[in-house]
C-alpha cells in the first residue's frame, strides 16, 4: 500500500492511498516531543463504516507525514526533494519527499574522528528506508533483503543514519 498526504486546510491533510479508501480521510498533525509528527485529529467525510475505520492505516499515515513534511518552529511544511535518490523501489507520483531535521541531529564528529562509511552511504540508506517505510511494515527487513545483508546490519545502518541526522527519531515498534 502506498499513500500520500495532501494539504486541504490549516493543519489538515487528506490521506490518499492505493488502493483507495471507501471514504475521504482527513488527518490533523502536530509536532510531538523529539520532533516527530503525530496524528492528533481524524475526520471522515461520509459514513464511518467499520470497514473504513479498520482500513485507515494510522501508522502509515504518521510515517508518510514524517517522510513528506518537516516541522520548523512548530510550523509543518512540505520537504523539498533536492536530495532524494532514485532506487529500484517504486515511488509515489509527484516530486517525492525526504525528511531533514538538522535542529534535531546530533553533532557530527570531524572526518578525522569518524570511522566507517561516509555520510553519502547513510544518506542513501535513509532515503531507501523512507521509501520502504511507506509500503512495508518491516522496512529494515526489506532493506536487508535489498542490500543482501543480515537484518542486524540493516538495523545498525538505520541507527547510524538516525544518529547522523538523516532520519527522524524512531519510535519502538513503528516503521519510519
């Protein structure tokens, strides 16, 4: 399942996905502690059937919000696609997205102090992970399969990408 948020009013976004839902779903977002965007309101235009309510992917909506939008001084704005890399994975129509929150990033050590892979590698891992988080409940496992590495290695790469500020803070048990 792929989905995308579209602004429709102040603090409200329409959630559109493939396959489409049976009704129009609008969500309200806010900035939580740690800089992550979270769902704070839900509005359904039409009949709120049990089938429709069960099919609303709240976790995916929050993952998409954190991929497509960023918060600067508690103002939520779309993120530009200047750094997005194209991978073998399908992407949504449109410009795409990325998540950058430099104000939440930890200070990077100088190149002389840093060991391991360069920033460009972790930036690519972050971009791929974001795309996978839009379509999968197990983005790290799919990243591991895509890169042909153990899942523990993929988790370590994602953790380092977060530490370097290329991914937003994570939440236990939630993709994105």
